[in-house]
């Protein structure tokens, strides 16, 4: 490339740059005029001063079934899946738990009539777990054929047997009869007197005649010594006819076990009503009745039977009682007019 060509190229570049500069200046000033037309200050203030309300974005409502089919079931075909047949499970009634009769009642005593069994009686008391509110708290007498109180009226006493116990039958089909055994007396149990050195002492005479003065016969029982009572005629009549009921009403008791041998060895008076008939005759809470006139007793029915069978034999009754490790003998004297 010679000098003349270089000069010509330089001149063309200079002309191009000059033209471009003039074009930029022209478009700049033309843009100012256009801006003045597009952006009116008054108009801008008017638009900006208006209150703007945002209604939020517009949302299209999509059926839930379409969402489930597309994203949960991954069914992109758009076709409905065939419905599966519902399996109907029949309701099977649950078998109600069967509460044993022994958990509903306790037997206080039994009076058996061997000649006419239908005349036999049983004194029962309902346990707290039975939920019976209509029966007296001190218990009641029932005979064969009687039903338990609501809500256990479907249970019926079928028979009373002094050896086999109380047999109950049920209205419920297929349920076997249940028998509550009457506790038996352990004939091997004996009461012995032990001296301070541990030696067994000779048995005491079961009867000690009262040598003190007797006052006039009273209708009410009188305390004539620390643990000695003169029975009143009215109290004797009351106890003779209503002793089981009185005990059930005034005393909470149970059979007592010897903690060493595990054998039944007496009748424990767990709680005695302070102002009741039993308390007036020397009964105290915590007493364990061991024997009556030398005969061991371990349940109330034994004590009642012994007294009834020997009421014409004895005029003095010695009851050996243990309470908190201390043994005492409570003596009852019948009025002279009583056989």
C-alpha cells in the first residue's frame, strides 16, 4: 500500500466518524423532544397520587381429583381408574367379660334346711365392685330361686348346700353354673397357752363360774368388770334374733390367717362401729376372736352355730380375743332366769 492509498483510507475514516457524530447528536436532541411528549410531569403526579388496590394474582381453580390423579396417582392418561369393590366386614359382637359370682358377693352365713331345701337361707353382702346400689349395705337374706339385684338380675340362686356351697345359674345360654364354697373349719387348729419361757401350759378350764355379786337382772347389758359383762334380757333377745344382721351392719370383718402357718385361726373385727351393739359388748376394732368356751372358731357361721347349739348348756361364755399381740378373755354372764 502506497502513500496515496493510505491518505485516501484515512480521509474516508474521518468522514465516517464525522457523519456518525452528527447522527448521534441529531438522535439525542430528537429523543429529548420525544421524552417531553411521553413523560408529562402533571400526568405522572396524577397517576402516582391515585390509591392503588392490589387484588392479588388471579388463581385458576383446579379440581382436587385432577391434582390427585396427576401428582399422587401419577395417572397422566386423564382416564378415571376403575373403582374397586368395597369389602364389607360384618360387625361381630364382642363377647362381654364374665364376672364370677364370687367377685360380686360374699357369704356372711348359711342356714340350711335339709328336710325342706327350699326353706334354706343365705345371708349375702354385695361387694363394692358389683356396683349394686339398691341392696342394703349390711347385706340381705336370699333363698333358692331368688335373683341377685340389678344389674346382675340374670343370676339366680339355684340351691344352698352346707357342704357344697351356694350354686348359682345364669340366664345366659351356655354359661355353666357357679358354686361359691362355704369356708370350712380347719379341725387341726388348736389354741394353746404358752408361758414366758415358751413352754406349753395346761389348758384352762373353758368355764369359770362367776364368784362376784350379781346385781338385779337388767334389760341392757352391764359391764361388771374390765372384760366381764352381765347380759341384759333385752340385748339377749335382740342378739338372738338379729345377730347376723347386727354384725353385718356394725362390723367389717374377715377370717384371720396366722401369718406364720397361713392357716385360718380366728375372726378378725377389722372395724367396729363405736356406738353400736357390738361395741357395747366389748368388741373393738382389730380384735381377733380365737375361741368361745375353748372351742376354736374361724368364721362367723361357726360362732353362731356353737352358741345356738350350746345355749342351754352354758350360762357363762368365755371369748378369747387377741389384739395387736395382746390376748384377753372377755366373759359374758347370762341372767339367772336364763337356762
